[in-house]
């Protein structure tokens, strides 16, 4: 079967619009994520997090649990 | 082989979809209910009740989609093409809400309302898109040969918009009864108070869909209202009424797990009603599971994998719900 035979009959406008939706959502999600990670990197390692108990307390959770709660993920559109 | 592969696969996919609706239903429901709860602390508790389990809930959506491709490739091709726009919106909603879920805990107090709105907004979009898809599915699709021939917006009808709104009520019911089970104090009282109007909204929605569907589709009317099937199928609507009546009663006497069980029963009944209406079609109005089935060799081959993996999914799901059982207290999070 050739690609041209397998193609759906969605219009180019429809496909462009939905692609734009995905690009937008991913840019918003990953843009926020990357800016958050840059903020975490800028802060550097937190010396107080060295205690074993603290690490144990965070262990059974999700990837983002490793990050401290007091860094705001929101993108700073206006830099001071 | 003495196994009826298309039926077995239809049962697996049906089961997977039901698990998805039940499990993602209550965590989408929490997003739907979030705007009705003003206190930040209560909102945190609400989100914390699903934080340890919500990622796993969407496993069933992936399983359903992948199984559909393996077992009923025609249905996969036609349904995903016909429902392209609502499904894209659903995924955009699910992605956005998943991100908001993680970030709302990390955000400054000033930015919290933004992420709460993002979480709620994503939940509303995803739920309405699912409900609209369901309505469009019941309405049926224009198919010629192996491909969808309808327009890009065929899914958008008054009926499908209604099912979109109706699913909001259904998921809100799952969410509010889940919170009655998982919380205590003020938040639980608030949820008990909310569950009553939500239950009535669900009952009205079920009633409207039950009248609207047979009016539009003679085949579905014949399925339900012919003699003697009428007697065999009568328990479904009667049990719905019984479940709603019991729900309204238990809400009066400091309920705990009962409302959630009743909400599950209501959802199961609605799901059964849908299955009774559409069986044996996998692409309404007239393509049956047999016509859409993959060759027996590929169905058999993939069945081995499915039967191997499903017990594991059920096992770890049950385990994680067991580990995180009991009430979630304010301030005690897993995030």
C-alpha cells in the first residue's frame, strides 16, 4: 500500500490547526518546565537537603518531588 | 482454537475502556470540582487524594487504543479519523492538566490560581471532548470500504454536545463521591452537599440520553422496546433509579464509601446500557466487531501479550490503591 493510498481525507487546514494546538501546548508545558529547571540550576544545590532523613522522606514520590517547593515554575515575563 | 477471538478482544477493550472511565473519571472529576472549592488548603487535599494514583489511571486509555489497533484495525482507522478533532482537544486538555497538576504544588501563592485554573480548564476540555466523542460514536459514522468518509465536524451535533455536558456531571459525581471516601471534616461535608445536585443532574442526563438515543436510532429503539427483550433489559433502568434513590438516602447519614460504590454502579449501568444499545457494532451504525476484526493470527498473537500484561496492571493498580488507602489529611501530601 502506498502512502498516498493510506492517507486520511482530513484537510490541510485541519491538520495545520491541530498541529498548531500541539505546538502551543508543548511550548507552554516544556517552556515552563525548562524555565523552572533553569531556576533550580541557578539556585544551586541546597546544602540543607543533605540529611538522610530528608531524602528518605522524599523517596517514594514522583520526579518533581525531588525539587524544592519554594521555587516558582511560572515564567518571568518581566525580568527585574 | 475454540476461542471466539473478536468477542474476547471486544470484552478486553470494553473492560479497559471502563477501567479508564472509572479511574480517570474521578481524577478528572476532581479537576471539575476544583472551582467549587474556594479554600487553597482544601484544594491541595483534593489533589493529594489522587496524586499517588492518577498517572496510572491513564494506562487504560493507552491499553484501549493499542488493543483497538491490534484487534480491530478498521475501527482504529475509522474512529480515530472521525473523532480526530475532539481527540486532539482531549489530549491537549490531558497534557495541560497533567503539567498543571505537578506545577500547582511548586508555584508561588500569587501564581497558584493560574495553575488551579489550568488544572480545572484542562479537566473540563478533556471531559467534554470525551463526552462529545461518545455522543458522536452513538450517532454513528459514514464509512465506505476501509475509510471514514464524513466531514471534519460531523462529530459536532446537539446530541454530542449534550453528552459532552452529561459526562461532566458523571465525572463530577465520581470525583465528589471519591472525595467523600477520601476526606473528612469540612471538605467532606461540602462534597456531601454537592453530591446531591450532581446525582440528580446525572439522573436527568441519563434520562435525556435514554429518550433521545432511541428517538434518533430505530435500531436501538427496537433493541430496547421489543418483546420479550423488554423484560430482560428492564433491570438496567430500574437499577439506575434504585441506585439514585439509595444514593440520596445514604447522603443523609454520614456516608463514607457507599456513595462512591453507588457512583461506580451508576456508571457501570450506563456503560451496560450503551453496550446493549450498540452490540455487536464497533463502528456504529452497522460495522460489527466481526467485520472490523483483524486476521485470527494477529488477534491470537496479541492476545497472548494482553493476557500476560493485564494481570500485572491490575495487580500493581490494586497494590497502589491499597498502599494509599484511608483518609487524606490536610497538609499530608505525596507530591
